[in-house]
C-alpha cells in the first residue's frame, strides 16, 4: 500500500441502511478511490442522533436487516482491502435494525446480582452472533461510563450503573461474550461520560474532576479494560480542563488526554477510535475541510468515526503526520482486522436469529433483576382487597391488554383502567377510582428511556399519581428506566414499589409471576434514586 492508502484505513464514514441509491454509489466511490478502512452503519439519516433537532421522521422498514446484509456484500465487493464493518449495537441489532433480537439495556443488566454476571456474558455472546449473521465485525459497545448524574441526558440507561466495580466487571463480561464468537468490542466514552448533564451530540459537556478524582472513579473501568487487553477504546466528546491545561477542548481533540493519559500513563496500546466526528460538540469547530480529521488524528485517535471529509482529511494527515505515527495507527487497525478474521477464506456465518433463545435469556435476566424497592406485605394486601371488591388496576401508557395484567388476571381479577395519554384523565376515571376502590395496582410503562420532559410522562399523569399515593393503598410496578422514579411526586407514600426496568413481554410475565407467588426479588437498584 502507498502511504496515502494506509491513511485511508483510518477513515470510517457513516453509512445508512435505508439510503438512496445515489448515496450508496457515493460510498462505493469512497471505498474504491480512498481505500477507507471500514464503515459504521446507522438505520437512516433521520435516525442519526445529531439530526434530532431537524425533527425528520424516521421511516421504518421491515426489510432493513436484509438490506444491511446486501449492502455489506456490495460494499465489500468495492473494496481492495477488506472493510471492518462496525455498528453501535449496545442492546443488540434492534438498536439500529427492525425485526431483530433486542436485549435489555445496560442499566437493567446492572440490576443483576454479582453472581449472575454470566448473563451479561451471554448477552454479549448473543449480540455477537447476531452481528456476525449480518457480516458485522465490530460492535461500538459497551459503555464503561459510570452513571452518577441522574440528569445525564444521553448516558443513563446505557450505563451499567453507579458502582465502578460492577460497571467494570459487567463491561468485561459483555466484551468476553462478543470476543468468544469473534466480534471486536469497544469501551466508551473515555475518560468517562457518566457525570455530565449535556448531550455531546448537540453540545460539549464539561467534566470538572481532577486526575486524582478521575482515577478513583471514572477511569476505573477503562483501567480494568486495559488490564484485560480490550480491543478498542472510544474517546468521548467531553472536555476535562484539569487534564488539558485548563482548556475546554473535547477529549477527542486533546493530545494530553489521549497520548499522555491513555497511552503513556495508563499504558494502553490498543486501537483508539473517536466518537462520531459529525457530533456538534466538534463538527462545527473548523471551517477548513479536513482540519477536524487531522486534529483528531493528531490528538491520538487511530480510527476516525463518522468522518465527513474523507478526501480532505487524508491529504491533511498526509501533509502533517510523521511516518512513524501513520505506521503505528495502521498496524493497530490491521491487527484488529486480522483478529476479526477479515483475511480468512471462511464464509461468513449467516445463521438465522434464534428469537426463542433471546426470549429465554431475557426471561432469565428479568427473573434475576426484578427489584423490590418497597414492600409492606403488599401481595397479601392486594389479595385481601380483591376479596373485598376494593381492588382496581391501572395501566399507564399501555392499554389493559398487556401481558402483566393478563397474566395476573387468573388469580387477581379486578376492574381495570388504562390511561394511555394524559387526556384520558378528563373522562371521569379519577372520580370512579376514588369513589369505589381503596387499593390500586399501578403498572407504569415509562414512555421514554431518556429523561427529557420527565421521560415523556405528562404533567397530568404525574399530578394524578401525586394525589393518588397519599389517599389509597398503591402498589407501583415500573416498567422502564428507574430514574423515572425521581420525577414521580409523593412516591414515598406508595405502599409498594417494584422496579422492572424493561417493558418486554418476558419482563411483564416475570413481574406477574413474582406478584402472584410473592417470591423474593434478587435485583438491586444500579443507581441511587433521590426521592426514595
């Protein structure tokens, strides 16, 4: 390869599964002309995080998986050097592709007891097999971020939680599962994105900790990853002035953070990949095309992810980088490609998904992560209320035809109400419940995993709960992000609280079986909830 072709290997532009033929041909041209190293797949242009503010509607396509497989074959045919195909599939291909297996969020896995860490390994392994069946080699996951800021708009449910040892251990189990089936992994977002309150897709978060504080907490999972030879580490778009001569420069563009801290002080010699270079915290810094790409490479990144100026970036690196640095980054990428089997003649595994195995794994996780937060002999209370005909069930944000209600109906039959939108509260439902029942079983299906706008729980619903908890015996089952508990007023006055983390069928069924049997709950909250 020429030096220019080697530099091309550092570039991983974004590609979109549901894209136009014109854009697909443009990607083929980039592959042919610039010898790019790999591609990072997203569902569609409208789904990319930095496009949220455009309010473009994401058009779903049930054929996305078949399109993904076909595109990978097509793009590989355009390449002289095999492409390293990557995707962000933290909770499985379902994060990007319809009709594919979905696994629990990291925060759900973080609720598992330590002795069930093998379930995290199984999740990594199954995700790896799913990626392999598509022709993907490299998962840009898991997070090593310690989520210790409940107002974090972008990490939250994507982190294993607040305990640094558990985050480190579970991240390594996830990586081990993927590695077992030949898929490369990535710890992100160095030096730690958990204690931030700005979405780095849209702005630049600032971490105010000094090095000593970071070594005690945020850096711990990364250090453990380095000790275990993690395939790659992704640098986050966040500023740490204490590590950067007081400057508020993104870590992605900071030589002191990448070269001095990560390479020299922590001794990491594996692949370093930037976070997406289209993210607004860095993408608007330079007017000259190619300058951002050079600055990111010069700071110490080997791979430039979601790069938008391939031709110009190659020329800037060619003009400015030392031959030694180019060779070092090229070697790291080549080593990963070898490990991923890109130069093997074996055919890609195209085994179909095993949805049955996914369901079994999800049920096992549900059974072990269910968390009883508050219990005042609530099972007995619910059955006693049923005998007195004073029990009602309320489903929030799902209709009453949900698995949870259907499963408990056999033994705990009672009137059921649903509030699918806040406006449903204007039809006399409050008066009906208040007048006729003294005990209420509430299933809250949290509408969104992210905290924006109170997880999309409407003010009318929050106000309803605020009035209900002090006046009735209320047992609350929460199917969703546990941080949603913090936005619920008067929560301390609920008689019982059980946290379920996901609304998957398996989690609803597991919650119902637990309620009916009044069995012990093995899970524990992976984060601190302030209003409990």
